[in-house]
């Protein structure tokens, strides 16, 4: 039982469901990207005419024979997908810590994990920007995310200080998935298409994450539906 009017308005309130839902949606997305990374890892390599010949130098694609270029393309696709999977996992870990800020009164146990996941996601995002590459000018300009009045202080501070960085990382994840889909060749890759849809819905959900369950939860539900989960 809660005592006092002020306590009744805070401690008795049901935590918003959207934060846990967003964390779950990001975890499902990361699991999907991990499955895609494993599938790509097992793709057959184009045959090399002479096994004794050293692996091609993929930095000079214009000088390579068609078979060598094909091997380089597979190698790069594997590298980008692996990097993308690590990036998605870091985003999922960040979202899990963020959910604690939004649903727990004592957020201190999550702060170290939040900062670590944020730093990991940003570092991996920078690697993706360099590998693909993604020019900074191509990404959406920085827009701060001021939390509405009433947010728990730790969450309000995180959104105001770093919310734009997560928005940018979600965008980088989406651009990288599009890059991969454009390079799938003649493969019918339904899973990769589903991942693109899920991150699009998760990005929309994040935009209204601090607003209300009613505005956020439908986007998270759509992300899970896109994944077939």
C-alpha cells in the first residue's frame, strides 16, 4: 500500500510499458541480424582457379579478374554483416539499460551498462560509416531530444544529452541494412528485407519513446510483426 498523495502519484504508478517493449524489439532485431550474419558467414565462396595463388588484394578491385572480384565481394559482405550484428547487439544492450531508467526508481545499477553500450554502439557505428562508407552529410542532422516534463530524471538527462546519438545509430543500422540488401545479388533474402522493415519501425518508435505508450507501442508491435515474431 502507498502512503501520501505524492507517493501515490509516483511509487504506485505502473511503469510505462513502452520502454520494456522497445528493449524487447531491439533485442529481437539484434537476434535477427545475428542470424543473418551467420547465414552470410556460411555462403559458398566463389571457386579460385588456382588454389596456390595468393588471396586477391581487395583494395585494388579494378585490377582483379572477375572471379577474384567475386571473392572480394563475398568477403566484404561477410565483414559488414558481422560488424552490423555487433552494432545491433550494442543497440539492444543500450535499449535494455534505457528501459531500467524508464521503469525503475533507482537507475544507478544501469548507468555503467548504459554508458558502455552507448560507447560501443557509437564506435561500431563509426566503423560502419568508414567501411561502407556512409558520409556524415548523408545522415540526418543532429536534433536534440528534450524529455517531456515528468520523465524520471536519469531518463530525461540521457535523452537530452545522448538521445540524438541513438537516433543516429538507428539510422546507421538502417542504411547498412539497405547497403547489404542492394548487394544480395539474385538471392531472395526475405529475412534481410524483414530486418529493414523492423529497424524502420523501431526508429519511428524511438522518436516518440518518451511521449506515451499509445504512440510508441504500435511501432514496436509493427517491428515485431515485420520480424515475424
